[in-house]
C-alpha cells in the first residue's frame, strides 16, 4: 500500500509540473507579468518542452537530475515571481487547455506538411547541387 501511495503522489506531482509548465508558457505571453518573470517563464517552458537536456538522459542517475531537481526548482522560482492571482488564472487556463480534445488528424496533417516541405527542400537542393556539378558548392 505504501507503494501505491507513493506512486499516486508521484503521478499528482508530475501532473502539477506539467500544468505549471503550460501555465508558465501562458505567463510568458501575458502583458501583466513583469518582463524578468516573462523571460524566466519562457526559458523554463522552452527547456521543459525541448528534447535537448542539460544533462543527457542516457547518463545513469545524473541524466534525470535536471528533470527531477533543476526543472522543478526553476518552476518554483518562476511561480514566485508571478503575482499569485495571475498565477491562479494561468493555472486555470492550463487546466482548461489540458481538458480540450486532441485532434490526431490535425497532428498527422501538420506532420505530413513538414515532411512534404522537407522533401521539397531536399529535392530543390539536390537538383541544384547536381546541376552545378561536383565541387561547385
């Protein structure tokens, strides 16, 4: 039972972290938030959503250090820089966004557009490089 309690607390903590990252992203674009808090919020949200880590995850123990310690500390600092009433609004908005339905079709269309654009760019680059001849870059 102690494991379930710990696991339940860990899941709630992870959900709060996820909600706060979205709330910080919203705060970074709000005109009522001070500029220094906006900068920190944007940096933390971008880092949290980025696939690039300060310490790569494949390094044992240290790889998850930034995800488990540094990121929550950054979120805590950013939350303290935002007025509490505004942070409550941002958290409510983040909760509302989390409850919205997700369109997998739209995601597939966007991914298809990116792949098509990349293929078109690659084809244009490849055909130009072939027309210029070797060593003409």
